[in-house]
C-alpha cells in the first residue's frame, strides 16, 4: 500500500471548516530522565536544529549526549514544573482556547488547535483530527515572533511532510514571523510597563533571545536581524535610550561560536560594572518554559548576583495575558483575509444545512458511502 491508498474519511454533510494550527516547540511529558531522553532524541535529531552531517552527529547524540544530558535536564525541569504540568504545555493549551474565544468574539467562525513540533500532541495527530472535521482551509501559526529555520522553518517542514501523505490537501497559509507586529510590540511593552509601575525601570533592561549558531546568520537565516528589529522597536516604544538596554543571546550548546553577546557573561559583566538592578525580558518567547524560568530566572540571577549585582528581576513572558491573545487574534485575522470565516446568522445557517443535506443526497445517489 502506498501513501495515497490509505482511506481518508469524508462526510458530505459536514460544512467546510477553517482552522488555525498554533505550533510550539514542545516539552517532555514528565520531568524525569526517560521522558527527557525521548524528547531530546526527537529534538536533537532534527537536521534543522543541529546542522552537522548525520554520520557524524548521530553517534555523538546517541552515544554521548542522550546518555548524559537527560538526567541533568530532568533536574532542571523539576525546578520549574507546576502541579498542572510543563509550563510551556499549560500556557500553549490555554492560549489556543483563549484565542478561539477571542476570534469568536470578533465574529470569526474558526477552529483553533495546537500542536508541538517535538512531543505531544504531535503535528500529524492534530492535523488528522482537523481533517476528520472537514477542515479545508488551514492557517499555520508558529508561536515564534522571530523566524529561524530551526524553529518556524522546521514547524512548517512537519506540516508539509504530513500533507505530503494526504490525497485531499487543504488550502494552506503560514504566518512566517511577527517580529515587528504592532499588536505584539504593544503587548510586550505594556507587560513591561506594568512591572515597572511601583519601582520604575531598572538601570539596565536585558533583552535575552534564544541563541543560534553564528554560521546560520552567514548562511542566510534572518533570525539575528529579526531579533535586532524586535529589540529596537520595543526599546523605542518604551522610550529607552541605547545605553538603557542590552540585547543578548542565551542557551548556547556545544563548542561552536553562537550569536553574541552571550546572556550569562553579559549579566556577570553588568554586575562587575556596578549596575545594581537589571530586569531581564525574553522577547523571543511567548510562553515561559525551561529556558526562561530556569536558565534566566534562576541561573541568570545567580550570574548577576555573584558578580556584585544587587537586584535582579525576571519579567515573565506574555503567557495567557489578554494582551497576547489580542495580538495573536489580530495577527490571525490579517492572515485569514479572503477566506469565508465570518459567523453566519440563523437564517443563513439554516440554508447552509439544507444545502449540505442536498449535497449528501446527491453524493449518495452517485455512489458515495453514507
């Protein structure tokens, strides 16, 4: 049986649907070594994530990294795990539900689902559920403000790979990135300003983005430039001078040169320079996760304080905030333009049902299964 001989259910009585598929990176199912190992095996085997020839990389991954790193990472995950589970998973599920509600309030009859690039719920599984509900128009929304091949690119890869197995492919659109989206910049700025209401701004605001190998920039990845753009626009909106903020990159992995300056040494340098208070925000993340809650809020604080700093404040991601949901809804509406997504009134809906029933009868008369 080839890939196109697998039966695909189609119900002629179902109306065609439009859906938004929000895609996040992923997370282990549990903060324990076995679950982390399974997650890392999928994540680090992605050639978009680690651009080393497979013959060289896979023996290192399976022979060394997956034997050593899972237990260490599991201990870190245990520090940030909540009663509900992984913060990233909890926030992403809530974002999808809230976004669906907000779009409905705006008159958009659109389904919203979410999937993880690595782990569960998987992109193929969620897309097949959408197909069963007769989704014929799909907007893919990678939840990364800045584009990188290792994040947004591989999310789209997974969507395209799944569609390559389908006989009946839906209309498809993707949100590439939104580093300068006015709604998102405004949401970030308001969140930061809210945290400054009582004590005012810090001596220095550190904007920490996830790092990427430096070679990706030279090979044409726009991530570095989009991070610079987001930082500049956010600083302008906050009324900051160039000397008031610092852009840095975190999460370096391996020995290769990554985008600089690195966050941990930057925080240590600020402490040594006598800067008493720094606030750190992560504009490359829409949800708090291991990289923000452990690497920044715990390890970053330690780097700053041990170097002589006095007051370290981590400013949370937008998570489930109304401002983020409003921004995402605006972004989705822009990208849905031209598709029939408005709610139908009762009379129109009744007419639609009659037409669908007539269509089902015509299809059955022509030999379609009931």
